[in-house]
């Protein structure tokens, strides 16, 4: 199960941190990972129904030069979240199924390689091929071709997420994703940190990684046009090379929008609406796990004592 769900961190990771309240997180298997100012907190419900919580120290990769420079920090942050996400998903799978099986270096390599090939095939090569078909059929110009390619990439991405969301195991991860968002929203609003208080908050959050990925699709229309024309291999290769730039720009857009108040929320509304696909309404037990994870990340109790196993 964990090998199948491993790539989900790409969708469910929070791509940014608020300057006033530095917390973020992601859903994992039967649990939630949260990042606080000084440490990570992972809480997972085990087969016995108990919440197991683990922490480890965190020093943001973007805390020093040149990694905290604009554009660069977005790429570095995503790499950090991917690295930590693999670790958290592996550990959550062990706790959730009650096994101590560990992923070997070979299995990790194969998992990452398959995920990369899938991303290149689905979200780069396929939209390029579809846009080439449209050019030959309808005689679309360069600008129209770039727009069509971006639209095709967005449609493929949305269809992919909607498709995996039909899987019962993925729907449970999406519920934990919703619990994570509700908990962070309640914390950032200064609300009473109880399960009852948290469940009244929205499962939509402006810094969600899925919103980030839709911004990536939009930004790619402009940036990929810089590569010009050429063979299909040239265009695939150029898009892979330009992807870090796209990620860096997208991160700055998300970060700026999160600080822009109402205007930022209006601009981000289309991307944020996508979270209605990648989140589900959580139950109280899932909110309890998210709260335990946030408390672990912050290193302090926020609400009533919850059942937890250190």
C-alpha cells in the first residue's frame, strides 16, 4: 500500500509557510505531518486505535544564503518537502499497518524513478502531443499552441487527481488532508483548539500544495514559451530544465497571495477551489490526529489532553 500511496506527498504537501505563524503540513497514511518553527511532528493512528506521535528536529533549508533568495527558495522548499514527505509516508505506513518493514534504497530509487517518469509522461509529454495534434488539425499559431498545451496539462492533472480520488484508500488520505487544513486554519485564527472548535473551520487553505500545482500549470504557459520550437525531444527536455524556474515563480505567487489579504484570496480563488477535490470532510478522530500532530510540531499542548503514544 505504501508504495502505491508514496507519490501523494506531491499533491498534499503544503508549499509555503506564513511569516507570522510558521506551520505547514501534509496528509500521510492514517495521519498527518506538521512542521513547526523548530521541529516536525508526525501523528498516525495505529491498528489499535491509538495515536502514535513522533518528532524530529527541523532546520529549514531556506534559512541561509543563497537558498532563501526569491525563486531559489521555492525550489529548495519543494525539494525539502519531498524529502521529508517520503520519510513521513514510509513511517506512517509502518505505524498504520502495525509493521516495521522499511523501504530499501533500491525500492526508494524505483519508486522515485517511476514517479518522475509518470510526471514527465503525463504532465509534459502528453500535453505536448495533444497540442501538436491540434496544430496539425486546426493550424493554431505558437501562442495558441502554448495556451492549449497549458490547458491540456491542467485537464490531465485534474482528471488524474479526480481519478485517484475514487480509490477508497486515497479518499481516507484526502480526509486527513481536510483535517490538516481545518487544524491549521483554526490555529492561525486563534481559535479554541478542540476537535469541536476545529471542525467548524474550512478545509480549504491558501498555501496548499494542490493550489501550488495549479499555479505551476498557469505559469508554465508563459515560461515554456521561452523554449521556442524544435523536435519533441527538445521541447520535453527544455520543459524539464525550465521546471525549477516555473516552481520558483509559482512559489513566489503563492507566498505573495497569502500576504495580500482579500485581494490575494480573490486571485487565488480558482486554484483554491481545486482543493474541493483533494480534501474531504474529516471525522472527529481524524481531526484529533491532526491536532496531535500540530501540538507535536509546536512542542506544546493547544487543547485538552489527547490520547497519544510517544
